[in-house]
């Protein structure tokens, strides 16, 4: 256990102010991707954590973040996020017992239909 005092609000505010926006956006996107992958059953012991309703929500949120921020974070950062999003959308379609129609899957209203 550390004897150091917990950081105060001013310290945390100063720390977050030093983080570039692109880093915050990509970090949030990676968290959404990871959570969606777990809910798609793609993690170890996948079926134990599989929840397609939760995965749909996370993929939708990820699509909104990626679509809205793509012009602000440059192609260098946006392209891998788009690729990850597409992979999750395809994995969702494969995991679904009754797949959504093209253009109706999670996030597809924002990204357009996703095909394999």
C-alpha cells in the first residue's frame, strides 16, 4: 500500500489537459472495441461473456465516435479505427443467429453497409 496521498482534482485536471485529444479519442475507441469483442465472445472463454445486445450498443457507440472524429484525428489514426470497427461489425453479423440486413447492423447507419 502506498503512503502517497491521492491526487487532487487540480492535479487530475492538469494531467488530462496535457493529453492530446487524438490520444483521448483513440483510447476511448480501443476501450469500446475491447468491450465489444468480449461481448461478441471473442475473448478467452468467449461464450461465457457473450452478450450480443451489449455488443450492439458498444459497436454503435464506436461507430459514432469514429465517424464523428475521423476528420479531426487524421487518416493515420482514423484508418485503423475504421478497420477495427468493420471487423467488429462483421463479427457481429457472424455471431448473430439471424443476421441483420445489410445496412441495418450496429453502426451501419453511420458507416454504410458492411460486407465481408
